[in-house]
């Protein structure tokens, strides 16, 4: 068996295969369809301060080698999450990383503070900074270095748990945003969130997504994800969690070579909720086949040029 264990911040994970926010519910719903105990970690869907119904349908559409979604952060809100979901985690050995979303810095902080007030086995937080900051005229936190650093710094002061800032690819310089999050005190970065996309029905001339634009995910975005991860890897000293189009162990190794210590599997979960476990087995076999004792040997080892 190859050594698949990874350490991010102060947290040890059995393997580097996590499931991405928004693709595995709150962590427990998929347990009847797949073995969730073998995963490296489960990242929950985004939790906001108050419940959200999300956007009206249609809000998901398949695209060539991908999927567009405009769910609108539909979720039960942090109070119900604390009441109904946190207790279910007590018997779960798989690490839970809670994804948090907000429209102001205060909202992000209030959500985190409420979780910190209770006893739970959540190992850390992934912060969705692709949300529009209403106090900054709708600008996303994750497209502005100052906003990113300021939010990260405030959250850092509220918790000793793992703090992961999730980076958006819809920026001019993703490495600069990563550096800002690192300066703010992030333990790690996850990259990338979805790309902005659109799909149109040429028969009725209507958008296939109610609000027109959605987040593109799936294999179509893997080259963008790899490029972003490597750009950020060259600029920061904290661990990276790569994501975007991962469906196989070979995809995982590409992200590791680009600079990731772990990955999040997302869209592929909709086709097969057990895909993460299959990838873990494939990854172990692939490392053994290439006489690699540990996945750490490959982090950031891509060679550029011929």
C-alpha cells in the first residue's frame, strides 16, 4: 500500500480524496448510496446565516464535458445545521469540513462564531469567497486582494480550526488572491471554484439557466484548474487543494504534480456517488505501479518545457 496520508495545517487525513462542496449535501445524505467512511474528507454544501431557497429552475444544465449550475446557495441555514446536522457527525469518522458563504464579512464571521460556540467534530472551514459583498456594491470577495485578506484575517481570529479559502478562477490574477489569503492567515487554499458560463436553447432562444449565467464545472474545466493551481503553488507556501474536472486517479496525479496536496471531486459525484472511493483504489494502484511509496513525492514536481 502506498502512503496516501496528507496533513493540512494541524489536521491529518487518511487520503487526499475529498468531495467538493455542493456535490455531497451536508455529508450524510449520500451514505445510503456510497461508502462515505473511506473518503479523505467531506466538504459540506455552503451554509449561510439564514435558510435560502436558492434560485428558481431551471438551475442545472448539462454541457459538453461539464455542467452549469445556478443553485443560488440553497441551504437550511446555520441554526438548523447546528440543530440537525452537527449531531449526526458525532459517530462519523470521516472528517467534515464546513463550507461557509456570506454576503458581508459580518455574516461570515457570525456563522463561524455560532459553530465555534458549540462542541462538534468539524475539523475546519472552507470559505466560499465567490459570494457578492453587498457592502462593496456586489463585488465578490474573491476578486479583490484587500477584501480577501481582510475577511481571512477576521475569520482567523475566531478559530484555531483549519481555515481554507476557496479561490475563484474568475479573476485577473488568482495567485495574487492566494497570496492575500495567505497573508490573512489561511492554513490552505482550495482551487478552483466554478467558471462563469452560459447555455442557450436555440429553438426558443431562451437561456437554459433561469438567470442566464451559471457556474461551469466538470472535465471541461480541468486545464483551467491545473493552470490556476500551479500559478498559486508558485506564489504561496501553504498547502493547496485542487479541484476541477477530476474523474480518475490520473487526474488526481495531474493536480498533485501541479502543486496540490489533496483534491476535491465534484461533478463526477452526480454520476457515481462512490467515485471518490474508486479513485482512492486507482490511486493506490497507480502509485504502486510506478514504485512511488508516497504521494508527497510528486507535489509540485511538474517539469515545464521539453
